[in-house]
């Protein structure tokens, strides 16, 4: 039997390219939705919680909708591929947790309502 029929994926939306979304949506059953702030690696590394990407740029988590991840476009791509699994809101920013999660969830619901 094809091992992919027994396996599932839990992709992170912000890491998915267009091609990856097409392939992964067939096997995904749970998608993590989160957002990031971004700064070019040509600048000095900001202080605090900024991480260095493989490409030498800087990112840090933020409230969903406040960063650079094209959330609506990503969810549209998953819908186009008939994804019908779970979405989970993930937050690891520096903002106050509960208000940040509430704001992100409200934003996510608004996007879902437009799909």
C-alpha cells in the first residue's frame, strides 16, 4: 500500500510555497496558521526575539494579520485544493498573549467568512 495514504501532514502555513500547498493539501489534516514580522538581513539584527532565517534575514512571531504572511492567499490556495482539515491559530509573539490570540482569531474568522 502507498505509505502516503496512511500518513498525514501538519504543515505550517507560513512555510508553504504555492507548489507545496498544492501537494501538501492532499495529505494535510491540520494546518498551523501564524504570522511573522520580517526584516532584511542587510540590516543589523534587531534586539529581542528576532530569529535568523536560513537566508540570513530576521523574523519574529506576531499577531495574525500584523505580519507579512499572506494568510488570505494561503487559505484561498488550500480551499482551491479542497483542503477540509483543521486550522489552528499559533502565536509566539511578544505582545500580550490573550489579546493577541483574540485579535488573531477574529482576523482568521473574518478571512474564513470571505472564502
